[in-house]
C-alpha cells in the first residue's frame, strides 16, 4: 500500500486524528445510535478525502459448497481507478469519480457521483458509456423504468449503497450489543421516514458496527415484506492514516443469488486533485481525463 503525505500539515492532521480517535474511544459507551452512525460515516469521509484508489470489482453467481459461500461460475472482474474529495460545509459532502481500466471492452466507462450530507439535496450521479459516447443521469435512490440502472458497473453494489449522510431521514435504534467476526459490535436498525421511503427499496437496514473501530462489519437490508434481500460483509479492516477502514467489501444479493466483491488494492491519500477534475467533462473528454490522471498517478507511482 502506498500512502503519500503532504508535508508537515498533513502529518499534523494525522496526529490530530489519532488524538481525536483516542478521545472518542473513551466516551463511546455514552453514544446514541445516530452518534455511532455519524462516527462510522466520518471515518468513511476521512479515507475518501483527496484520495486516489485502485480497485478490483468482481461479480459472480454464488452457491454453497461445504457450508461455505463460493462462486458457482467464473467471476467477472473489472479493474478501476477512483478519485475522491470532500467538499461543502465541514467537508461533509463527497465528490468521486471511478473509471474502468479493464476489461478492454469496457475501458473508459466512468461514474461521477456527488453525495450530499444535507437531506434537502438529492445526490447526483452520472454514468458515461464509452461505447455509446453518452452520459446518463442515474436516479437518486431506487431506479425506475425510465432511468439508468443504479448498479455500480453491473455489480450488486448500487449508488444508494455508497451513500453517506442524511441520517435525519431515518429512525435509528440500537437493538442490542453483540459480536460479529469476533468483534464487539452495536447492532443498529435504521428505518427510512416517509420521504426517504419513496427513494429507497430498503424498508429497514440492520448494521453491525465495531465498537472500537467504528467500522460497519455487516449490514442486512430488508424489503417492505420484511425479507432480507441483500447483505454486506466487510473484511480486511486496516488503518489508513490513523483511520480504520475495510479494504474488502462483499455485497450479496439474496434474491438473485449473486455477489460482488470490491477489493481496494491500493489506497493513496493526500493527493492534489484539480478542482475541475471531478466534473462531467472528465467522463467525456478522454484527452483531458488521461492527462489529469497521469498527473495524479505521478504522485503515487
């Protein structure tokens, strides 16, 4: 893993983060459900700020073999590069762009996302299909027949699964304290309010959040009939600049019996990202995109 440091200011921020994390650990027993989720989302934002990542995204139909979940077919594998920054009030909004490198037939397909913390602003996502030379707007939350699918590059992850913020749109309850993957966790239920329910297919989500590291280790998503339809499992929990993060995420679609794994092969933070890079122009202007990506790669290679 390569992590670039941006001089003494970045080092100071690193130690400040470590100090704050230590202070948080001391008072974590007093937190309510929303405060716990805010801590977990703050960790996600910290890792996403000024970041350049290399990702492997693989998908397959799954089955059971020797009581273990395994791919029942050869996985479809994609290689991606992703760039993200935090913006807005208190840096609580996130802008990100991901570009497919492999397979060659899909090279250049890209997705640009603006995620807003404010419940009054819908998130915005654009998908660029290089073969067609077209940019399509992806609907916020659940897609419908008139909009592009909300799937991330044909995987079981959706744009909604990547969202942070807007916690005021949910009823949040701590169900119990338990263990998950050998770790002590809070089991927290989120139920969307009437406004949010119109934008999501999830009527209820149950998250298992590491009590020490504030990482979501597992999330179970339910539909309006009370059926569990998807499950997210996190692994390879590692520290990046003093912040715990999952380097491997597996999303299981329990209706279609398909799963997708998102493995973050390389995390590079403290990257100098040009302000005009995270715009729709980067999706369609190949020369501009490659020139800027080359400058970003030079900072880490």
